[in-house]
C-alpha cells in the first residue's frame, strides 16, 4: 500500500496520543493487514453509531445522559474516521510523508 520510503499513518495512537506510522515496502505485510482490519472495524463502528444517533435524536424519551454518551462515542468515532481518511487520502495522493 505504501511506496518505498513512505510512511503509512496507522489507525491507532502511540504513547501520549501521538500518531503511529508504518514504514514498509510490503503492502500485504502483517502490520499493513492489521491496520486495514482495524480501519474496517472503525468505519463499521462509525456507521453503527450514525444509525444510533439518528434514532436517539428523534427519540423524545432520550435523556441528557443518553445524549452525552452519544456525543462521547461519536467524537471518538469521528476521530477514528478522520485518521482513516487522512491515511487513505495520503496513500491515494502519493505525496511525501504526511504528519498530522
């Protein structure tokens, strides 16, 4: 997935929330496949949360705690989706190393 000498932004953070990068020429390597799998899970979770958000927002019985939980979960999912989009956008562009 990455060209020679390019870094792939991974879908998880390192110590202190700093981004992690993968440096490899092997697109089918273990870490690349693991990252692909985690990205798929993150995108699936975001899709499920979006559906739940739609249901919660029309539910007249939803309380403040429900909305706080939803906002917290959506924030985390959005963070993950932005990381995936950044990584994939970078991979598609083929530009130099990208640090966000």
